[in-house]
């Protein structure tokens, strides 16, 4: 029995990816509209949660320092992009999966450009504190850290699943991905550089990019990379 190819996603999976992309895009647009319109209940909830977590961040300096290390080095968007570059090289050199390598690079790059365009369009101010524990630049919505981690971790998980890794490797990868995506979002709120809805927006938009990328991989894949059906000898 042949191992599944990273270049041959089944049709049911593409249909699931298309439906997921639609639902996630709808949720993302709804949240984007509420943020842009400065919907009062959302703004109030953002302010209350941020004020509470900032007070904790000021009081718990050890936890705050750990959050800064994690968000600035381990889960930084550039760390994620560097990891993506390593995987792209691995796909080309070890698996000869050039289409998948190009697809991965384009998905992460286009996701980053989309994120920056939304930041400029919404132009949401970041939280401002009299006693800040960290600083960040550019607009707040969506969280670039949360969105980048979601895109990179989501695409990596899909590649591992398609490559047919063992159960132990898969469980470890899922655990690392979930901790990274959730953890980076929490650190951004804890450090007072993002509103909670910025992080939720980053998660939703990142998941949308992943679903669209999975659908595109199968829909636009060159025919020459598909696995030919295996003939059974008489």
C-alpha cells in the first residue's frame, strides 16, 4: 500500500476546505465589521479584559518577562516565516514536491500581505497604558502574531497529515501547534499590545487563509503531479 502523496489531496477534503473557508470568512467579515464600526459591547469587553490583564502583567513581572521572550523570539512572525522557509527547502530537496513548496511559500507570503493591508485599512489604535510593559508598532487589527502562527501551524499540520506521519508525531505536532497559536494570542493581550478582538481576528483570518490554501492546493494543482492509479496484474 502506497503512502499518501502530499501532492494528491482527495476531493472530499477539498470540499470540506471550501466549506470551512466560507464559514471562517463569514465570521472574519462579521468581526471586522464590528471592529471597524466600533460596536459598543465589543469595545467595552475589549477594554475590560485588557485592563484586567494589564494589571496582572504589571504585578507579575516574572510571567510578563516570560511572555516577552515567547512572543519576541519563539512565536515571532519572522521565526515562523524562517521555519516556513526551512520546510520549503525540505519539500524541494527531500520530497521533490516543487508545487507544494511553491504553494506553501505563496500561502504564507500572501497571508502576510493580506494581514498588512487589513491593518492599514482598519487602522485601529493599539491599547495605551500609563505604565506599559511592552511596546508594538503599526495598527492593531488583526494581530500579526496570532494570524501568522495560525497560518504557519495550520499549513504544517495539513502537510504532516498528507505525508502520513505516525500517530506519536501527529499528536506531538498538534499539541505544539495548539499551544503556539493559543499561547501567542494570550501573550499579546497579556503584554497590553493588542485588544482581545485583535487576536480573535488574527485566529479567524489565519484559519481562513489555511482553508483557502488547502482548497487551492488541490484545485489548482498541475495534473502532472497527481499520482497515477496503480494497475493490478492479472
